[in-house]
C-alpha cells in the first residue's frame, strides 16, 4: 500500500502538483481510453482512476441510459430503436458521446470506459479528437481462461452478497456466509455465455488495439494481478505514456 501511495504522489508530482490541473498538456485535455475484456476489472480501475484524477468516467452505456431516462431529443431517437428491438446506430451514440465530452467537467480531460469497441468507432473518435487532445490507450490484458473463471465463478445471494467459487468461495458451498441464503448464478454468467462474449470481444476489439498500436498510443498492462498492483501500474503507465509495461 505504501508503494501504491508513493506512486500516486509521484504521478501527481510528475504532472506538476494537482493531478486534475496538470492533465492539460499544451492546453489540450488528457483523454484516457481504458480497454479490456468483460471481467478484466477495467470498470473498477476506471472508477478509482476517475476519482484520483478528478476527471469524469464516461461510458456510452451510461450516456444512453441517461439520455433515455431524461427524455432528451437524442434519448427519444434512441428509444425508438430500442423499443423496436434494434441496435442504436453508431451515429446516434456518437452524438450523445460528443455532447457529453463537451460538458464543462470534461474540459481538463476524461476517461472513456469500454469505448471504442470497433474499428469504425475508433476512427470516428480519432476524427473528432485529431489535434485537440492528448490520447492514451491502456489495455488490461487477462487470459481468457482467467476471465471465464472470474465471471462464471460469480455467485450471489438474493441480498446481493457476492462470491467467486474459484477465488473467494463461501465457507459452505451454495450458501451465503452472512445470511445463509442460497447462492445462485446469473444466466449470462454461465461459462458458455462468457466464452461467446469473449469471442465477440476479440473479434471486434483486436482491430482497435492494432489501430492504436500502430499510432503508438497503446499501452498493454498485465491485468491478471491484484487490483492494487494493476492500479499502481496503470498510474505509472499514464505518467509515462510511452512505457509498455508487462509485469
């Protein structure tokens, strides 16, 4: 933990004091794109990093839900597709995203969680940000077999207490340690479903990673470690965006 705190302090010092103020480099916002397969832990890391840097964590899923919930003009358009059982077009997602990053709280920078997912999305984002932002792309690399165990091993009781039968099992199989309630698995956490989700992820995202690698923007981190270590390496990677860390 001391090393982690030291890394945080070093990170802030490297940028010149307050991390949020120093995110602006050459008067441009710092855009951090955090990528990784489902179950890689990027959501947890994104929340912590967003708080540390004082920049918003932006997820297209959250933006879509917010617009439909608030019944914005974009939300109304998206709802028409959703109610018809269709995917919301990329163009509409872009409009929502670009409207969000234009908000005052994103002036210093922002963190994109799980976007872009496809090469077309990456190219559209590049066209929008070209020459207007300092972009860093971090990919959390976790072997598929570990992802399957992380996700398919999740069980929880009706009161929301979560376990993992491989990494954090209950004392008594199938029963919650806290309230004795039965532990169940979500249908979409079954191994065959997880494997299919990973297949789709790799098919869609491999070209995106190659795209950013060719541009010299990609940093790949070993995500198969404790969350504290991953976070320390994430901070180190952002403070030295040309590093390619594989602990």
